[in-house]
């Protein structure tokens, strides 16, 4: 999908989030990177092969 130079990291790379944002829909909470990864505002991701990566939900404050 990436057509610019230098090429963005592929979706399988550990730094795949460094790819260029090609579409962004803030009203829906998601964006599309040029490597085919869909990123969500809650930090979850959907990879081109259909796998999902959960949102990074760090607990803050009291957990008792």
C-alpha cells in the first residue's frame, strides 16, 4: 500500500504505527495507515490480516 520513499514499516513490523496516516475519521474514532493498519483513538488496532491488538488500557488512580 505504501508508495512513498522511504517506505513505511509493514504491518508485521514492531514499529508499524510509524506509517503515514492516509485517512482519518475523528468523528468515528479511527484512522488508516498506509500499511493497511487501522488505528483507533483508544489505541486499539486492526491489522490487515484481520487480527486485532487491544487498546492500551493503563489503570490510573485507586484500584482497590
